[in-house]
C-alpha cells in the first residue's frame, strides 16, 4: 500500500511542478520523481503479478491525473498528457521488465526504466506543450535514467532491510 501512495503522490507532485514552473523544470522533476515512479512500477509489477496488474497500474495513473487536475484545473493539459504518456511508458516498461525475466531485480528495473523513460520523455512534452523540445527531451531522459538508477539502489536497499531475516 505505501508504494501506491508514494507512486500517486510523486506523479501529482511532478504534474504540479511542471504546471507551475513550465518545461524548464522537467529534467529536475524527471530525476526526482519519474525515475522513482518507474522504479515503483517495477516493484508493484512483482507484487501484483497475476492480481489485476494492468487494471491496477492504469487506475494509479488515472488517479494521479485526476488528483493533479483537481488540485489545479489549469493543469488540465498537463494532467491528460501525463496520463497518456505515463500509461504508454508503463506499458513499455512492463514489456521490457518481462523480457528481462531471469535477471536480478535491479537489472530488470534499470533496463525497463530506460525503455519507460524514453517513451515518457518523447510523448509527454509533445502532448503537454505541442513540441518535442529536443534539448529538454534529452535532458529529462538522462535525468530519468540516472534518477531511476538512484531509486533502484534505494528501493533495493529498503527491500533488503524489510525482508525477514533467515533464522
């Protein structure tokens, strides 16, 4: 449950920051929040496998978009762009995560984060601002991938700490 709340909160925070400060903050937001969300998606993928994975993931993304819109109706275009872009990114991330089955969680999460980050980095600015903005796309892609690596390390460490010790 905490991962779902963090997932929604970070997507909402990312949407609000972009709505308030514009595309210039997207690389920072990508590093702080999107890398985290992509990594949390991978953790939830494992938790929810076979338990309505796709409908649950879509619900999380839509809820984050609706909360973003409710908090700032002026962010409507950004909330819609976020839902569409992150839905597509999550699908791409999930497919890559599945293709990397048999590897360590960290390898699957980092590999799938690169794929999801690429899709999100291309689709979001196109829908939100009507242009690909190449320098911002490149900067935010790099930030998402590096942020994802950082968050994979953090979540892997937390996971090791929370697992019961062998007796």
